[in-house]
């Protein structure tokens, strides 16, 4: 996650998604890893991950 689709090393994200006009996420990972990272991030902001639901979809399709 970053304000630009670039890692701290300077390397561009391989598969980026824009979350809003100020935030990008790297999506080049397995669904399992992305869910684990999302759970960690929610916990860092004091959110209970159990309050959220995730729907998976094939690339390019709406969930």
C-alpha cells in the first residue's frame, strides 16, 4: 500500500489497484496472502476483521 504504485525500493508494483485518489495497493499475491495482509491492516487500525466480508471474483469480473 502506498500513495503511488511504487515499492519503497523504487520498483513499480507488478499488479496495482487504485483504492481512491490517494492510495494504491499491490495485488500481485495469492488470495490467501492478500486476505492475511488485509486482516493485519484492519487490526492495525483497531478494526475487528470479523465485521467485514470479502467476496472473491476472477480478474476483470465484478464480485
